[in-house]
C-alpha cells in the first residue's frame, strides 16, 4: 500500500532520491496532512511518554508530540530527549554565551608561529535548515564513516565551533563528548599533505549519509524529510550494534567509539605536549557532565604557549605537530626526497615518504646503490687506463713562465715579413724571362688610341670574343657602338660615358720576344699631367695620328706635337707613329706620305733620331695592319711592317738593375682587407723583393714589402723596367702619394730645392714662374737664371747668360722650387706655365 502522508513518504525516501525535493515541496507536505494512523500513534505515544516522565519535568503535550514526531513515535527516545531538555538541572557551559568564529587550521598554525589570528566574533545561528551545509563542510571526509554518522546527529557541531540555538539542539545530549572534544577543524591537523598514514586513509565507497544539495542538485538547505530518513537509517544501524554491546548506555557506547577513533588518530588533547593552541581554560570547562573525560580541542582564541616553557617532545609518544609555516613538500618532492629537508631525521618514518610499490621488496631495502663504482666511474677509469698521459714535463717556475712571453714582447727592428735575401740580379738572369717593354700611347684626343690598343688586345686574344661582344652590346645601349674596342682600355664609367680617356690605363700582352705593358694616356689637354705620369714610365712611345681629312692638321695644333715633345723630354727616344684611320682615306698612299713627311720633320727637330722613328699605316677600327697585313686592294702600295712587328722590333734601353732602388709611385690603393696599403709604379732602377724595407720620399717614411704582384701574379722580386704592385705594411697610407719616390733606405733620394737643368725649349723661356713636373710629382717653382745656350748635338756652350731662350733651342738653366722634391741627377723634368709645356729637360746637378 503506497504511503499517503508526507510522513510515510519520508520513511520510504532514500537518500539518493532526496535530490528531487525542494523546500517548497517540504512546506506543502508539512501541512496538516496526517493520517488517522499517525494521530492515533501520537496519542498513544503521548500517554506513554507522560507516564515515563517525572513529575518535576514540565512539558506540554505538543512538545511531547513534536518529539514523538521526530523520533518516529519511539517513546523511549522521546522520553530521554525530553528529560535531557526539560530537566531542572542547571545548564552547563556547553554552549558559550558568545559565539565566536572558530580558529581555522591556518589560524592555529599562525598562532603557533606567534601571529595573532583575526578571529571575528559574531553570532551565527544554525538551524535545521542549515544542517546540510554544516554537514557538508564538516563531515565529508570519506574515511570517517562512523564519525560522519555522528556528525549527522550533531547538527550543532560546526567547523566554526559556533553553538546553535538551544532549542534546535536535539541530539547533542546523545553525543556531547564527541561534540565537545573533537572539532573537525583539527581532523587533518597532523596529516601532512601527501603523507596520509594508511590507517587514516578514507574508504571511497562509503555511502553518502547526508542529503546533498547545491552542486549535486536540490536545495542548499537539507529537507526535514531527508534528516528524518537519515536518522531512521542510523537508528536501524544502532539497533544492530547495540545487540553486541554492553547495555550500559547507548550514547556512551557511541562516545567510546568516537574516543577509540580519536586514539587511533593519535589525538591527545590531554597531553601536555599537545597542540599549543589548546587553551588551558578549555580543558577546565567540561562541556557535558555526562562525558567529562573528553576535552574540547582548540578553542576559538588559542593561546600561544611560550616556546621555552614547553618541554621537549617525546619522540616515542605521538603528538600533534603544528605544521611549519613553510609550504609542505609536494608529492613529487616527497617521492624524490623522502621527506622535508627541515624535518628532523628521527621523525622520518614510512609516513613521511610516499610509498612506492617496490620499496617493500627485500632486494630494494637491502640494496646499496652507491656501494660500487658508478657506470661513469667505470668508463672514466677505463679511459684513464687506455690513454695514460705522458709524464708531465717539469714545469718552469712561475717567474720563468712569465718571463718567456715577456721576452717575445721585446721591441726590435726586425720586419714581420721575412726576406728571402735573394740575389735578384742573379735570379733575373737565371730566369731567362722575355724582355720587358713599357710603351705609352700618346696623341691628340679622339685620334683612335684606345681603339687601336683594344684591337691589338683582341687580335692577340688577350680579350676574348665573348667579352668583346658584351662590350659591343653595352656600347650600343648608350649609342656609342664605335667605342666598343676603346672600352677594352677605358674601363671607368666616366670614360665610357664621355668617350674620353681620363687616366692612364694599363694592360698587358706579349709576343714571342717581348712582354709588353701598355700605358694608354689621355689625349685631352686637361689630362696632360696624367699623360706625363704615363710617359715617365715608358721605354718608348706610340704616337697615334688620325689620317682623316683635317684631323691630322688639327692634331698638330693640339696635343700631337706637345705629346711628342713631352715624351722626348722625359727620355723617350724610340717612337712608333701609327697613322690611324687609313680606312677613312681609302688607304691613300699620298695621305700617308704627307703625314709622314710633316711629322718626321717635326720629330727630328724635337731631338728624335730619324732611325728611331717608324711610321705604320693602320686602321684600328677594322684591324687592318695592326696584327695582320692589310688586305685592302688600295693598300697594295704598302709592304712594310704591321704595328705589332714595329713594337716587337723596338730597341729597349739597358736596365739599371744593379743600381739602388728607385720606383716612381704611379698609384696608391687603400683599404683592402688583406692588403690595406698597396702601391704600383715603374721601377726606374734597382730591384725589390719581398721582405725589403723601403723608404717613401718625400714623406721619409719606411715600410715593409709584404708581397709583390707582377701582371696580377705574385712574385718574389721585381727589377727595373717592370711595373709591379707592392703590398706594404708598417706605414700609414697618408705618407704615400702618386708621384712620390720609393727608394732603398740605405741609398735614399735626396730632397732638393734647386738644381741645374739642360732643357729643350718649346716656347720662349725667360726667368719666369713655372710648374715643375717629375712624373706625377709636381711643385711650384721658377726659372731663376739662364746659364747658357748649348749646341743640340755636342752640348757645347754657344752663348752664356742669354736673356731669352727661343723655341727649339737647348739651354742650361737654374730652377728653384718652393718646396723640396726628391730629385737627383739624370731625372727628367717638365716645365709648364699656364697650362702649356714651355720646356722639358734633364736634371744635371742639385744645388
Ligand atoms: N673609321 C675609323 N674610326 C676609328 C678608328 N679608330 C678609332 N676610330 C673612332 O674614333 C673615335 C675615337 O676613338 P678613341 O679610341 O676613343 O680615340 P682616343 O684617341 O682613344 O680618344 P682619347 O683617349 O679620349 O683621347 C671612336 O669613335 C672610334 O670608333 C679607325 O681606325 N677607323
């Protein structure tokens, strides 16, 4: 028969079914929905309870019935409750008048460390409606099956330690000792995290005895039905246990059970070595006279005992240890280290470390992993045996050890580049190398000098066809296709864009007899100094003349004559005259002979020997008669040499290899990574080898020759007539300029300010201001005095102290410089005035 009333329904409600109830539903069922059977049981129970109660106890029927209702018409329970509740005995101090918030574990720990807790006094009334919340917070430890049952009944027991309203305490009389002596806040007090002793491990399968709310559904307040159902279930369990226990007192048995549990937990409230937070006042105040042996555990206001007064803890007696304020070790750390670093060794037990399954194996316990050498030790010892180090040499004392490097720091004059000390003259003779010739290409602007040299290099395969095709394409791009061959020599962007040679361009080729160095000079008058620099390095000259109509004539008025005179005044005796662009005049024999006659007359006037002059008709653009015979039918009249044959047959002046080093710097290169300072120039006399110390003049600074390159190949030495590149060390680049003289420090060039010079006059020469050129070396000066006019051939004096020297005359003059220059007898100099060359000559004597 299904229950009809709420009471019946509550009896059949399992805990698990309670989740579906709400307070609203409870209120609705608690109306006057009692059945007749309920009313009859209440009436009979009331009569029996009235009989059992003493007359001294004043209680109303309604109160009796209320109790019967709670105890499911159990008269005996009801009477016990009513006696306890309404007995005239004085009220105990079990309920503090002031409700204070209990001290949490943290606060107790803080108190133990001398930190006052911030207890917040306040009233907190716990009602039956709050039962679930309280129980949830205090009795959820799964290991305390029986304890949880107690918690269900002791609704006034809270973690906060706050006593509840007197009227609402209905079960306190049943378990007062437990309530007063074991606040759950201390339950885990002596249990370090991760080191729960086995006997305190919880049983996960414990049935929930309390109605759950909140997260598990339902109301946050436990329903009355749920509380009654729990109480009924507890009653049934008690009935089973009571049968096997002495029948002295039911509640006492329950309390003893709790005491036994506390003993197992090593909880000694009476022990003087107990937790310092236990106040003595609390020990003096028994909560319930019926169970006076149990003391309440920490009071709300713990008293901090003085450390010095506390006796030393007995190691044998289990005691509650207040945790250190420092954070306990993690499980991982506990497994690794076994225990906290600051825990006393004598307290290390099996509970202080996380037990691992294999730790109980006898083999593991007896194992001593550090008894034998480790694998690393074995390997190291084996290695030590295999490669025994040789006995160390006796080390020098510290003083000797430090003295050795100091000796290396000694300053000496030995160059860092070691010289091979070669006899260069012998090396040169033994080498059997081809004769070497440097020629300068001179002539008026645009007469075809660069084009002619480009043709020569291409025909001699110095420049391959692919490179030439590339140059042609690039020249076509900017509309200067006719300059493609000239670009073989003119390699700077400025020269290519302007179509004009600016500086000396150097290139190399060789024939069967000779290794040639080309010095392509600029034809424009603005670059005469550069032309002079090139001419100063030349053994002979190639004068290029444009055979086109009017070009030859304009050249005579321009740099054709000037260049010829300059090279002659600088010592050049051999001259090859290339009558160029013969294709433009259809290889006219008349034109060629006209030019040859006019130029021959002029050149002989300029002190060139007729037999030292060779005229070659050619066309550089087409390549006719450059390296191969001309095939044009109009040129049948010419049966002479080609240009290359004329070059190869040129006589070369004797080298002054055995004399002291004299090198005219043609160019200075700075900033290379491997070679920070390099110079190039013709060796006028002497030789140089790697490791030599040289002297730069007029800077008067020495340097070491680190390396030598000749025609882009490294060599050990170089001799007069060659134009090497010297890589230097131990000198600042500021001391090296184009035109300076590099010489042997032991036979240095002197610096002079005035000298006697035999000149060939190009213009009228008077005592006058002039610019003095020695190659690229240049200085302001003046013709101070005219000494004499000389015979061109014999050099005899024709006239002393002339007032003027006419063009074409040879004279001896005294030149004075504004600054000192490295000059010596035999040096070729050029005198220029206002951009015109007025004379060139040979330095005779320094004054
Ligand atoms: N028709 C013809 N033109 C030539 C010949 N040689 C050179 N040219 C042209 O003459 C022009 C000038 O030639 P370049 O070689 O630059 O003359 P350059 O004497 O080197 O000039 P600078 O070095 O500036 O003094 C170019 O346009 C050439 O194509 C030739 O044999 N025949």
